[in-house]
């Protein structure tokens, strides 16, 4: 009887350990390279790290001072799920100062990094099985997150002739093959560094507007030296180390838009 119980327990444990289908995504290879580099460092070898794209500048002095004050104050509890009201209000005010956009603070959410912002954005904009287009070569994590959420990644092959940027014709062709639910555009793009000019970005948004889908813009550098990105959420702005502006979204069959910066 004890052996039968052990066998059943082993079968249950084995079933619990089985990975989910959504976990079957390609690894983010830069992390593998980082691990190998740290292994070399741990073994005493000199290593110059160039595997991760990240800002070389330190945090602004005002941010360091504010963090130090918060640590000394000792009140580091939970915030509202969308972030502190003071920060969201200042972010909203920035959009008015920089772009002339009247953005209510209620439409700002603060996340711990842009990847968390992308997860929220994709969950808000898409359902499992939706097809989302993006240009290749591109940032691998976009595809990884989309795949993990049960979305179908549609790669639009780009090259030097299009400045490594998807075109309206590519979007139309992919949509004609099978309807798309969204388009993700990065500017500056990773790894190519391409910046999409306003007229080209406008053409892509216009092409997306003519289809029942959402256009998502990811801006890689926004506040001078400090890194930020961009994406999509309902009619909401997400802010991580990235500011995330929705360009367009279908909500309950109705098309709604906000001013574009």
C-alpha cells in the first residue's frame, strides 16, 4: 500500500511539474550571454560587458536624493496599483508641457520597468489567438511576451531598403493574408537604431486606422539621456522607464482616439 501511495504521489508531482504550453517560448539570449560572462568573471577572467543595452549614465541626482530620503523616512509601503498620485500627476503635466496634450492623471499608470508595461498593454488590447505584427529584426522580448500571452506573432521582414521599418504595404499584405489585431513599431528600433520619421509613422498609423486593429508605438529614448519606451493600452498612458501612449484602440466596436504626439 505504501508503494501504491508513493507511485500516486510521484505521478501527481510529475503532473504538477509539467511545463505549460505558454512557457514554451524562445529564450532571451542576451541573458544567456550575461550568465556566461558572469561565469567567466566568477572564474577570475577579465570581462568587458557589452551584452546588455542599457543607459550608461547614472541616475539623476534628484532621483538619488529622493530615494535616499524615502529610505531614511522609513515609509515604504504599497502604493495604489497605478502608482503614486504625485508621480502620475507630474507625468501628466509633462505631456502638457512637452506636447500640449491635456492628459488626465487618471490615464497614467506607473510600472516597474517597461516589460511590465508591455504585459499590461497586451493584456488590455488583445485576446488569446490575436495576431500582432512587428518588424524583424527586432527586440526579441516583444515576441517572447506576445507568445507567452497566447498571441500569434506575425513577423514583417524588413531591410535597408525600408530602413528596417515596417511599411503600410507590408501591413496590408499581412492583414490580407489573415486579419491582424495589432501592430507594434519601435522607434528607435532595437537592434537597428532606426528612428521612424513622423511622416512614416503617420502613414503606418493611418494604415492601422483603416483596419480593425491597434497600433502600438515604442519610443526607446524620450527624456534626453534617460531611457524610456512606448506601447499601447486602452485609452491610457503607461509610464515605466518608458512612456506608453496608445495611438488607437477598438473598444466595444467603437473607434476611439487620443491626440498623437
